[in-house]
């Protein structure tokens, strides 16, 4: 039987409990989930792409169904290159839904062989966003409650 791969793309700067919950949901539908870390050299994030990849790889060490890869360029091109049949998108609220629906329509035109699967973020982590984590961290507060269990952000900071 052919392995069904899904791409879960994003910046993951940093990877949060919300992202982790979406990977868990995606694994119920797909055999393999590639967490695609979009690297835009024009944007300076909190964590370099390689550190984001290391964080995700450390988190899923021992689970061969999940891998992290850094990519540049169009998400659909990367999804095609890794043999994905679907793109996973997380939806926390109606704003996310509207944005993701527009992206899905564009991707459907460009990549008709890919299916976009929108997964709702569980309510207990729907308030978490990477931008909130970055802001809280910038003000010197602990972000532990926003990150997956056992992840120490300081281990990945440049």
C-alpha cells in the first residue's frame, strides 16, 4: 500500500503546542507528515530555520512518521517534490479560515493534484500563535506554557 504523505507548511517560529496538536490530528489521516519550514531569507525571525528544524526533529525523535524539512519557494512545488498528496492548514478562527480559503483556491489552480485539508486547532490551544510567543518572549516572560512539553526555547536561540 502506498504511503500517504501530507505537508504541514509554516514558519514555525517557534513551533507551539497548537502546531503539535495539528500534527497529531494530521497523523490520524496520513501515514507521514512533513513539517515544512518555510525559509524566507528576507524575514528575520526569532529562530533561524535550522534551529526551528532542530526543535521539531528533537520533539519527534523516535517517531518516523514525522519529519521536518526547510524549504524555500512555493509551497505547492515543495509538496510535489516530497510526494505529498495534501497540504495541512490549521484554522484557529474565522480570520484564519478566510485567509486559508483564499490560499486553497490559488493552490487548487496551480496544483490540482494536491488537496488542502483544513484542520481546526483544538480549543485549548487555539489562542496560541508563534507571534504571541515571540512577543511574550521579547518582554522577558516565560513562554513554556505555549511550547510543547519539554521544549526549552533557550536551547534553540542563536
